[in-house]
């Protein structure tokens, strides 16, 4: 494995584990009563498991077909982006329109969703603008 690939894979494994710990903290905190919290916990679990698998497995069998880790990572990062967009938009509804907090939340939501979408596309395509060797799948 190349140095960059190792860093990316360890990053996916670490962020997947951290996301699962965060979901566990929501559960321990008693967040199983509200539907919104259940949705957040489910979202965190799906993202965490997907990123952990992308960081620890070279290939994953999905429907009888082997899928390389970059595609699995792209799916996890894409789900992360969708959840971030939903959370950011839901926060915009609670703030006064055109206030400083509203503008900051809107700008952060657009930036985070754009960056996460770009990175998911990089993972899916195997590196268009980033180094292709970073997304290589071992045979």
C-alpha cells in the first residue's frame, strides 16, 4: 500500500469507529425516545459501519459481486453528506432568516455538503483530481 492510501484507509477506519462511538453515546444518553434522535442514531450507525468497512476491508461482497473499498467509502461519505444537508437545512428553519447565525449556518451547510460531495465523487471515480494510487484496490 502506498503512503497516501494507508493514511486514507486509516482515516476511514478511525472516522468510522468514532462515528459508531458517537452513535453509542446518543444511545447511552437515553436518546431512544424521540424519533428525530432515532433517525440521527441510525444515520450515524450506517455511516460508521460503511466507513469502518471501507477502512478495514480491501473488497466487500455485495450481492455476490466484489466491490472495492473506494466505492464503499464513496457510499459512506455520500450518506454522510446527505445527513449533513438534512441537519443543516433543519437548523435553518429554527433560526431567524437573514440573521448572522442563519447566514453562518447556511454557508457552513453549503460548504460541508459541497466538500463531502466532491470527496465522495473522488472516491467513486478512483481519483480524478487526487492521486489515483491513493484509491488503488489490491488484486
